[in-house]
């Protein structure tokens, strides 16, 4: 009787082992997939350095030119670092392709803003927008050549922030021009420090809002009354008004001033 019981127990044990092995084989693909996913995630985490990247590799580029007011090494580095973390830089497959005037335009001891033409006509880059911050003199010449290159139908928006270039020139070659209001005393002298006019944190926020909105657009903008709505969306809750030409007293169709 004892021998019979032992045989029954041995057979039961073998059946149990077989059953567990079969379940393991049926779920093997799930278990291995799960383990693989964990290994991939661990590897990805190991590649992250300071902060998690919030951008993805893209073929699109926004040409971002840093000109007067922000082109010293400290400010330009801070802006590029901020945009690189948020959107990625061209060198890493990201969205932003930054240039700093005059360093990125230097020929020996001289720099020419008109050399921006070569970057704008670079067929290896698919631009989704151009942003020029503190446009230096003759930037509008390069933008005019861009318009000629595209037969006056530039397929992406051009935004000029706080330009130092010729007013009429930059207005005619940009879709939107945004100026920063400056306080002046009774004699017309500008008052206040430069930092109160060009605040870095304010500038970062404005750039991020501008880029986010420009990415929603398809092609360039039409210079008509509809621009005001675009500027309203681009600037979010910032107050603005149309630029008034001091010589003619006429309001510009695409030039705006923020407080």
C-alpha cells in the first residue's frame, strides 16, 4: 500500500512540475518582453546627464539669430542653453539652429549681417521659422534676398524681436516685428537701465511662447488685419499696441510694441 501511495505522489509531483513548466513557456514571451523593457529604460536613464530632455529629434529647424542686446557671451550662452534644453539644438538633432552676431558671421576681423543669406538658403536644412533677436544693421538685406530666393513666397514665418535694423527694412522683410516699449523723459532721453528693458527671464518666456506658436503655423503670414490675432496668440497675456512711425505718424501693419 505504501508503495502505491509513493508512486501516486511521484506522479502527482511530475504532473505539477510539467504544469508549471507549461505555464512558464506560455508566459515566457511576456516575461522576456517585460525584462527587455526594463533593461532599455535603465539604459536610457543612464544616458541622461543633468535634466530629462523634453525634446525629440526632428528634421525641422528654427534659425535663431542672436544680435544686439543679447550677443555677449553670458547672455547668448544662457539663451542657447535654455532653448537647447527645451527644444534641442541642431547639433544634437534638435529644433534650434543658433547663430550669434558677430561671431557666427566673422570674416577675419569683420562681420557681415548680410551673410545670413547663406544660412537662409541652406538646402540641407528644413526651416520651420526664423527668429532674429536684436537684428543688426542690414539684416533686412539678407531677408530681402530670402524673399527673392522664394519668389516672394517664403514658406515659413519670420519673426524679428527688438530689432536694431532699419525700421522700414525689417518691417518689409519680416512677418511680425515686436518692439519693447522704453520709458523716455520730457527731453526724449531713454530712462532706466538696459536690464529693465531686456530682462532675461522675460526674454526666455517670450521666446518659448513665440516658438510654441510658430510651430503651429503652416507657412508665412499675410500682412493684413489678421496679424493682430496672431500677435495676440503669440504674446499670450502681454499687452501690446501697433508701432507708430514717428516721422509719418502712420501705424505699421506688422510692427507691434509690448510694455
